[in-house]
DNA sequence: GCTAAAACATGATAAAAATCAGCTGTAGTA
DNA sequence: TACTACAGCTGATTTTTATCATGTTTTAGC
C-alpha cells in the first residue's frame, strides 16, 4: 500500500532520509522490510553485526549496554522517527548497544547497502547523517556530565523530565510505562534506590504515581532539583 | 616552510583530512593558521561559536564541561592528530565543551568555510568525518556506562590506563602530567577522594607516583580492578 | 633564597547510596 | 481458584563517597 512507500513515510521528516534523492529513496523503499516487534522482544544484541539500520515507525526501544557488574545501563530510548544502528553501519563495526522494545513497535529495516551507496554518492545525505550524529554526541556528552556530577536524586528528576518527552495521557501519566528496574537502569542506580526516590518524590508532590503509571506533577520543582537548587 | 603545508602534514594520517582532494587540501592549507598555546591557556570556551576546527599538532588539551555544581567534568583529552570543535562546526551550533591546554601545544586552526565546502562536495571526506564521529560516539557510550556503573576506585584504575595511552617516559611515568584536581575531573569525583585512591594504589603497588609524576606499575591488576575483579 | 599561593595529603565526620532481608501486592497460568 | 513468579516496597545495615578541617609540601614569582 501507498503509505508503506518511503517517499510518503511520515517518519522521514524526523531523520536523515529526507536528504535522499528520489532514486535513492526508491532503492531504500524497494529493499526495506517492515517488522512488528512485541514489547520485551529484542531487536539486536550488543556485539551483533548489523545488516542495516532500523527506523522506528511506532513504539519505543531501549538502547542499553551491559556493564561488567552485570547491570544494564540504558543509554537512550529511541522513538518514532529515530534511526537505530546507524553508528554501527557507518563505522562498519559490531554494534555497541542492545535494543529491546519497551512497547509494541513497528520498525523499518533498511539494508546497509542502500544506505552505504547513498553515503558514498550523496554528500547532502551524508552531511545530514553527520549532523544527526553530532547531535547524538552532544547529548552523550551531557549525559556523561550528569552521570558523573549529579546525585542519584538529581538524575531521577532528570529521568522523569526525560520520560515526559515521550508523551503523556490526559491525566498526565507517561505514555511510556517503564518498570522500576528499567528506570533504575536509565538513572544508573540500584532498583531499591529508584523505588525509594519515586516514593519520596510522590510524597513531596513532585510526581504522580499509581502502580506502573507515572507522571510529572510539578515540573518546575523537578527541574530545580535536577539543576541542584 | 614545507612542513607547514597540510599536504605534507604528518598529522593528517590520523584524521579525516586524508580524504580531501588536492584542491581541497590546498584551500585548507592557504586558509589555516598555526597557533602556539601555552599550558593552562584556553583554546575555546563552552558556548563559543567556533569559526573553525583545531587540529592538534603537538601537546594535549582537555575538553571539559562545567556542571551545575561548579565542577568541571573532563570529557576527553585530545592529542596529536585529533581534531577539536568539529561537532560544533558540523552541527553549526555553539560548542558544548571548553578546551584548555594541559601541556604546551601547537595547533592548526582551520576556518570552517574550507571544511564546509568540502563537506558539501566530497562524500569521501564527509564519510570519513562521519566515521570519526561514530567512533567518538561509541567511546562516549562507553564512558556513560563506566561513569554510571563503576565505583570511583574502578574509574580511577581506568583513568590510569587511559593516561598511559598518551605515552610514558623511560621510567614508566606518564608523559602527561595532570594535577590531582584534573584527574578527579576526569574520574568525576572529589579531589580528596582521587588523592586518597592514588595513595592507596601506590601502597598496593598498582601504580608509581612521585609528586606530579605518575605511572602504571601493574597493568594487569589495574585492569582487573577496573573490570571489577 | 624567601614568601605567598597553590597543590597535595590525611584524619574525622557526615551524607549518600548500595546491599541484604523480608514482606506485600499483582499478573500470569495451570 | 489457587499457585507461582515477579515487581514493588520498606527497614536495617554496611559500604562508599563527599565534605570539612588542618597540616605539609611544592611551585612560582620576587
């Protein structure tokens, strides 16, 4: 059907595909493959050689890395329009991250050949990919500073503000429902610590929480807390 | 003189400039400017709009970011052949990092115009820059995991192994002499904690230390410690 | 060489966070 | 329905790390 053609894909406006020529897009469109992934299923594992990139059409995936002590660190969450695996494809290396769906997902798998030929021939596209990666790198630098200079409580406040960006329902609860363990893996702390801080934030009126449903209540105070005031 | 021409620059083999055409290199060579920076002097500040990139010919610079609590976090050290500021130039944003020389330095300043025109015209060059950035991004991901999952002691061990990569003298001491405060800013800890751990490592025979001169003594044990054994 | 400032060092204490243990609720399933 | 497994929760305790205080050593400038 028509909407499955990349040329019309609504998601394209968020990523580097928009810099492709008609011919390149056609090649991508002809070689791509749409996949449905259930919550909890894995898209790829750390160390895999990826045959292509994945473009998220719907749902959210966690990108994480296993640490020596056996805990997963969630490096980022990828949502609609974001492309996963491009670092690996571009650098022609095995991927350094694992991807697991945290909600049901629909993704397009684009074989690396069509990406690579565009990378070699179309500077606009390459530059667009480069800009996206420059952006990712900046965000990674920010995360490094947060992780090393902020307390667990501050990082938890940041995490709530981050989760809010994935949308909220009419009651203000996050669309994205992460387990306490996943949240602790975003923040880089023990699960018990995450749970305790969630209780505390709730008691103080910074957030709303009922079971797995979580949300921001007082954004300003959360932001102040995250900034260290 | 001949060696100041980019075409012959020995440093070129380490960075993306090698993917430039003869004409592009000539343009870079004609517009570039060599600068000498003394230890402690600043190359650029967080928030600056950079007019170009800097290529390190000699010496080492720390790239850091000020955190909300007033401490600097050193994100990486840039040495011979590495290019600073490309993220900012590529993304056309103000830089997110400050650069300060930690030893006397010689750098080439390359105005962004000659970089940008090559980025738009030469896909090989753009792709090479992209690959370098992909590499940086991978390293940043690793740092995130280390920062959030490892103890201060493990991170200190990592820091010693990292500093070793900048070369050692005949006695095994690092070429690069960082203050205890700089080391604490690499590791993301209090200066006193860094000092204490250095004393401890020395006592245990993991490292050698006399004043500012530091070095690795037992690489294997340091590595085991960093990995959590 | 003298002096002031900065860097280094160490002890004592406080705060932050992890770990351990056990208990409750809840979702899936036989 | 009842059982099981797992997520969530909380208290007690220990470990880790930061902070504060203070003394010593080094370094840079005169």
